[in-house]
């Protein structure tokens, strides 16, 4: 734990008063001891509030729907996992032997849950002001440089609106490949519109469709720009 404590103090300028909370925040359910699942539940709620407060103040004239989409973008698993990787959190997680062998310290869901558990642990350790400050330090420029609201609409919606604005037909999606075991599947989907098509892949059919739509929209925009 000394290595983890030194990492936390150096990276996020925080030292736990109750070391057992920090240890639990780093413990995945596959490892012996109390897991971080309850702390993750609490940290998820704390993070939602902090991010909501940041966005409410940053965008005084934004509609509720736009604020919700931006909050979802900032707290979704992929965003949290990317942040956790930047911070180096995965190097300090306690994992079971199976998760260690399969690279669990790099797995998106494990990293995201552990980061939320860390937020929950800090809240219990020293209250809201402490975790609010820590979350701001962790997010850094992410709380200053926000994506455009239009960019946050999902790719399938943006593709459909782009086609409708030009009087074109709606796209269709076809599942072309499924690989892996039930708990770790990958899906490949092909999106079609007129004479264009593009593939996408992901850990769910929905994610694969979204990636295919995003790639197809990019192709269509590039083609339009050359006409």
C-alpha cells in the first residue's frame, strides 16, 4: 500500500486518513477482501453531482438535454477509463489471479469502477469538499475544454439527420460477425446507405452500430466536400 499511497499523493495530492478505505477502493471483486463495489456505487453518485455542478455553472443558458448529454460524456465508462489510465490507477489495483492474467488492470470497466470507488472512498474519508477538489484535480482541463453539444449526439442520430437534410434514405445496419465467448463477445456491424457502406465493431451490437454510423458519416462528408 505504501507505493499506492505515494502514487496518490504525488498524482492527486491526497493522503487518506483511513487507509482501509483506500485499500478497499483498489480491491476488485476478484481479489480477496472487501471489494470496491459499494464504494463505486457511492462514488458514482458523488461524481454525477460534481460534474452536474460544474456544467450548470459553465453553461448558464444550456438546455437540460444538452447538459445531460455532456455529463454522460464526461462520466461514461470509456471516459473514466481513459482518465484512470492517464493517472496510472491500474498499476495499483488488487485483482484476482484470473483478472491479472487476462490484463484486468487495463480493462475499461474495471478502471472506471475503481476510479469511482476512489471518489467514494475520499468522500467517506474527508467529506464533500475534499472529494470535490480531488475530482477537479483529476479531470483537469476536461472541466475547461468541453466538446460542442452537437458532437455529443450519438453517431446514428447524426447520420440520420445528415441524410434527412439532403433528402436521402435512412441507413440500414447488418450484423456481419460475432466472435468470442458470451461474457466477452465482439460484434461487427456494417452500415449501408445507397452506394456507401462502412464497418464498425464493439463489445455490443449497439456500440458496433454507432461506430459504423460514425465512419459512414465521415465518408459521406468527405465525398460531399470533394464535389
